[in-house]
């Protein structure tokens, strides 16, 4: 009995070990009894059927490809690989449609790159600006997708654009360039990371010859860094062009100037322009005692004047333009050495220099300056444009 009992315990122990081995194998050890078929180049329906016959599952990912629509472009598991049944195989399937190479716009200016992509049928999706000491502001550093990749014609392209060495923001404020000479205007836009576009000229009597008459974009507008700025400069009007509607400034006869002004602006009421030649008094020849002759009067011909007409009353003096105060506040940034500081103001009365001298690091400038009409304060530090503000 004891011998039979001992063999029974051994047999039971072996059964327990065998069951544990089978359980562990079924749960933790894959049964690689299925071979992955090759489905690349097949239609999606046929590829899924081939996988299901081997006990495998399929997951589909649509991609851009020159292959016909619903054609399997690739699979993540190699053909002939041994895997367990129920394994998921990732299939990349073509979307179909037009496929073309994307142009390379790296190194081009932002406007030129966008134009080149647009001409090829692509659109710009995301623009990221970064500081780059090697690339000028507004230059395209990288693109995604990269060239010469084959992509769909309507693919969106992301661009990485340089903002220069100083890390400017993606948008800058356009300065008011009216009245600035050509050299100063170009220097100001280049300091802000903008570029000079087209230039033109137009007749003007209100601005100095050669100064900026207008700009596009206008002053105060927010524009992307690297944008083009078109400038129009003032020139002297030609003889064939209309004269300005203002009376002559060198006319010293106030009555005549007022009459000319009324004629120029075409007032409805008739106005007589008085002659500038004053009537002379009648000279009288004095009697000479020895001759005892009668005094002879001679008359100088008087200048002909038009028929009598009501003399225009002088216009009442215009009230003086209201004077406002501009509060100018400027903090000089940290400097390694003193730099020249120049502050200019331009208002209806002209342009004048408020401060022109050397500035130390951290120096605080505070001044209240009277102005008439609309004023513009421009600050140059070390000869470079750094700030501009306008007052109304």
C-alpha cells in the first residue's frame, strides 16, 4: 500500500507540472504558427482577404502616393515573417490623385518662396520665425515637406523663417516716413527688418524735394518682418502740371494777395484785383523868383484801373493753431560705451532737433515739447533708428 501511495503522489505532481506548462505557454508564449503574406501592390479588399486566411488582422492608413487609389503601398511586417494568429498588420494604402514634386524654397525671401509654392499649386500652412545669426531677416530656413519629396498637389507646406540676429517678432510697426529724405527712410526700414520695394515720384509743394511723400504700407501699420515697402518721393511740379492753390508768398501787398487768393479758389462773388503800381502825387514846379513865372503843373499818367467795384474786405486773421505738449520719455538701453542720441520732432510748423548729443547707458530722457497740429517724434541712437511715436 505504501508503494502504491508513493507512485500516486508522483503521478499527481507530474500532472500538475504539465498543466502549468501548457497554461504558461498558452498565455505568455506566442504560438508562431502563421506566416505573413506579401500584400504590397494588391487592392485593399484582396489584401484584407489574404491576411484573414492566415488568421491575421489588418489596420489601414491612407497616404499620398502616385499609385492608384486603394492600392497597398507598403506593410509594416515583412512577407514570410512568422507571427501568432490574431496579429495586426499595418497597411499603408494610396489615396490616389495628382502627385508632384514640391519645389525647394530654402534660402529664398519669404515673399518669393510663397509665390514659388503658389505657382506650383501648394499653399503655406504654418509659419514659424526663429532667431538666426547666419540668415538675414525674412529668409526661409527650412520647409516641411522637404524637397524633392513627391506629395499631393493640394498639400499644405510649413515654413521656418529667420527673424534676424536680434530676434524680432513676426510683425513690426511701419514707421511714418513722410518728410524723411531718401537715405534716412531706407535706413529706417532696413533697421526694422523690412525691405525697399518699388519707388516713384509725384509733384508736391508741401514736402521738400526728394523727401518721402507717401509709403505703402502706411505709417503705423503692422506688417510681417521682411515685407516690401514702396516709397513715393516728392518732386518739383512741371510746367504742365496744375499749380498749387495758394497765393504767392512773396506778394507784399496784402490787399492784392487777398484778391488773388479769392480768384485762385474761385469764389462766386466777383473780385477786383487792385494794381500793384501806386498812383503818384502830382509834382509841382516851384516858382523861381527872378523869372516871376506862373507855377506849371505837370501830371504823371495814372495807371489805368478797372471799373469801380466794391473793394473786398480783408479776411479776418485766422486764430493761432492750438498748441499741445508732447511728453517725450525714453530710457537708453544698456550700453558698453556712450552713443550719440538724436531726437527730432516734425509738426505742422516744420522739423526741429530736440536733443543731439551723447547718451550714457541707462540714461532717462524726459521732456515736454509744445507742438501744433500733428507731431512725430523720431529717435536715433548711434545713428540708427530705434523709435518713433506720433501725437495728435
